[in-house]
C-alpha cells in the first residue's frame, strides 16, 4: 500500500514539533478522560459514576477488566486522532512533516 505522505522529515522539524506534540498529548489525555467518564456512566447504570479500580472490592473481575479495556481503547483512539491532526496542522504551518 503506497504511503500517502512521501516527504521525508528533517531533524529540525522533529525538534520544533516536540513542544507542540507534548501539549497535544496533554490535551488528548484530558479529552479522553472526559469521554471515558461519560461512556462509563452510560455503560454501568447505578450509583457508580467512577470506573472501577483494581483494588476496589465492590466490583467484579469482569467490571474491572472491561473498564480497563474500554479506557485503554478510548485513550489510544483519542491520542491517535489528536497526534495525527496535530502533525497535519504542523505540516500545513511549516511545510515539514514532523514524524517518520
């Protein structure tokens, strides 16, 4: 499958992108946390608004593992979306692709 992006990146673009990427990662974490909270509230009705932690005895194994899987999937997807969008924005502003 041909790569959509063929321009090689240079070292200065990668270094310039570092602070931008760090801020984007922090924003992605905050957004993913909020999304997960909302998903969890709807997935497990009742008085448990917070996701289960591994050491909370009132939750079953299934609830703890499913909570961790859902949380991981949401965080990975949001991080990928934000990272990709940030790299595209950086490329539009500078003409250089920050990855590879």
